[in-house]
C-alpha cells in the first residue's frame, strides 16, 4: 500500500504535463518523476524488482484519480 502520496507539477505552466511525486511504500520513501507518457522515473531509491510492477500500478491509479479526473 502506498502512503503519504503527494505530487506537484514539474513546470510552472500547469498545462505542460509532468509531475514530481513522492510516497512511502513498505516504510521506504520514494521520489520520482511521472512523465506525460505515463512512465515513472525513480530518483534515488527504486522499489525492489518484485514490487516494481505493483508500485507502478498503484501510482498510475493515484495519478488518474488526482490529476486526470
């Protein structure tokens, strides 16, 4: 489960897509950039290979809920 999810636009012009995101997953803090094509580029720590697909899916769902709706 992702906790304390937050995001903010990378660019000051909110019309240009791209966000910095941060969240906790399994008591580890992660920072990443969410690109306009839906790709996620982790900055620093990356979730374990076993968890990466699940984390990416959760991030996509949160971004759809918060940004695109």
